[in-house]
C-alpha cells in the first residue's frame, strides 16, 4: 500500500507540472515575444490526461486466530489415607510396695508443782491538798471616749460651663437657664444617747461538798483444773491410680507430585493475502504527449512467521517431611499423704476472774447555782426628729433676644458658691461601769484511794511437754520402670496416580475472505482551450 501511495503522489506531481507548462504557452503553437500577431487569433484546442479515482470491491484473504476447545489426558496424584497397625516398645511405671523405718518425736505431758508469786492491788485511803482558782467579779468605773458625727455647713466654689450664643445679624429668641437659690425645710432623725440604771439578775456557781456511796466490782482470780479435748493431725500414706495422656511426635517422608506450567516459545508459519500495486500500460492510439502509467492493486499471497508463548504442563515430584503427633494414654500409681484428725484429752489448769461487788464512800464537789442582783447603768439611743433649712439651687428659664445671621454656641467658664453639709467627727467622754474577773487562789483537802501492790505466793500445777524419740515402720510406694510391647494404629497417606481428562483452549489460525473497497486511479482524456498570446482575456 505504501508503494502505491508514493506512485500516485508522483503521478499527480508530474500532471500538475505538465498542466502548468501548457498553461504558460509551451508547445508547438507558441511563438517568441517579438512575433507579430496573426490576423486571425483563434483559440487552440489541447487534449490532456486527467486522473480520475474510482473504488472497486475486491476479495481480501486474511488469517485470524480462532479459539478451539480440545481435550487431553494428564496424570494427577491423589493422597489416599491407609490405616496400619504397628508395634512399638513402651516404658510404663509399675508401682512397687516397700517399707522403711522412720524415727519420730513424741511430746509426753509431765505435771509438777511450782511456787508462783503473784501481785494483788490493795486499796489504801489517802488525802491530798488541792489548790484551785476562783474568778471573783469586781466592778469599777472607767472613762470611755467615743466619737459622734456632727453636721457642719460649708461653702465651696464651683466652676461650671455656660453655653453663650454669638449673634450674627439675626434676630433670635433664646432661653437662658439662670440659677436661683431657694430654701426648703428638711426633717431628719438624730439618735440621742440616754443613760439609765437597770437592776440585773445574774447567777453565780457556788461549790458545795457532798458524799455519795459508790459500788464497784473487783476481779478476784480463781484457779481450777479443766479436762480439755484437742485434735491433732496424724499423717497417713495412701496411693491412687492416675491416668495421663502423652503426645509422641513421629516424623516421616511423603512424596508429593505437583504440576507446574512451563512457558515455551513456539514459532508458527502461515499465509496471508496482501494488495500490491501493478502497472498497466494504456493503448498507443490514445497516448498523450505526457502520460502517467495506470496503477492497479492486485492481491498477492505471501508467507509469514510469528512467535507465540504457550504454557506446557510439567509434572514434578518432591519429598516432604511431615510430623504426626500420636496420643497415648498411660497410668501410674501416685503416692500421697493425707492428714487424719485424731482426738486426745488433757487436763489444763485455768485461772478465772470472779467478780465481787464492794462499796465505798466517795466525797465529791458540786457547783450549786445562786442568783444575785446588781444595778448596771446602760446607755440607750433615743431617736428625736429635728428640722433644718437646706438651701438648694434651681435653674429658672429666662428668655432673651439677639440678632445673628447664624448662631454659634461658645462655652464660658463661670463660678458660683454652693453650700453643702459635711459630717465632722467630735470626740466626747462618758463614765462606764465595767466588771472585771479577778482570780483568787484557794485550797481544799480531797480524800482519794490508791491501789497499793502486794506480793503473795501460791502453789500452781504446771504441765510440761517432754520429747521422746520413737521408731515405726512406714509403708511407701515407688514407681518402677517396665518395658512392654504396645500395638497402635496410625493413618499413612499414600499417593495414587490417576488419569484425568482436562479441557483446554488453543488458538488455531483460520483463513477468511473479506470484501474491501480499493481505490483505482485512471487517466481520462479531456480537451481544453488554450488562449492565444496577445488576445484579450474575457472577464
């Protein structure tokens, strides 16, 4: 196709060059530029070959790859479990009864009389002198200074701003607030202190000595012998049969067959039909002065080769080591010791405290309240209502007139006297009676009881434990290893080779014929008019 395209392009260039040459006046009728015009200027007829392209339908054969389903038989390996019975030596533990001589210590109780000193507390009456403080009230008068707030009238100078209008040729009425002082009567309340004597009752606690009979308990120790039961734990040897499970690992080699797909390069050869251009010569009768040969596309069958990769199955074998765990159940005799309780009896001296009730006279002091009276001056505040004249300032409006073209407000600073009231503190004194507590030290005799320790002796029976060494025969069990033959069953996986039919897809080349439209270029003779040089050109 590329050769035919280049040929068509060359033919078109040659035809265009020839037409240009003819248009410029090339050929036998053309004269030189100094030739005189002929009397009759007739146009010249010229025949040229014009290329004309047509399409025709041709049969084109090409090869396509078509998938084809095929079957083949391959060998596959399958693992089949097989049960086998084997014998293996097993070591088991067999219990064997034995006896050993054991030495142990026994504690034997032995009683004996001992003289034991003990201490008792004997009450003893004593007297002590106790000093105590008493608060004695003593009234006295003191001069007290206090402050009251007294109102005082003062005056301050106050500065304020007044907006003063500026007149500009305009008659204008405006209002000015003129301050005016007025007076109002104000009523207020004043607290006036008033002192008066008041008779006041108060209570004093006076000590008073009294005696009461007090009952108390005394713990008297009493010893007696008591038979006591106690439990001791005696060890006892026993044996039990125990079943346990053992997992034994076993390693063996197993062949395994597997299939891998191996890529393989395959070279294939096929035929295909291509369109090649072919030159066709035209007849000599219609041959033009310059004529390009005709091109015809002709199908040609050629052979070609291509390479493709296919996957070829390949069977391989490998050996795998697998470990199997076989569970075995075994038994063994396990000796163990249990503690058996055993009850025994012993005599134990115990000391008990027996309570005895006794009485005693206990002096005590009580504080008896006693009411007394006294005259106390108190100060009360009595409210009195008073009145005063209070000056205040009000702003009275006053209308004035001014002439201004425009109005501006100008601030002026002025002063005025403003009366105000301040509270001035004033110190005063007064006599106040206060009561002070003065401490006086007094003494008194107080009887008390102390417990004096006194040592006495007594005969006490004590029990001592004396250890004796004894022997005894103790049976025990030991586990002795014994070799036996044991049968067991295991499952062995054996590979079995089988034939299997598989279906696969293969790409097969197939020759097909299609219809294609092919361009065909032919040259057609056509007459054209060539104008004579010097003749007027029609527009």
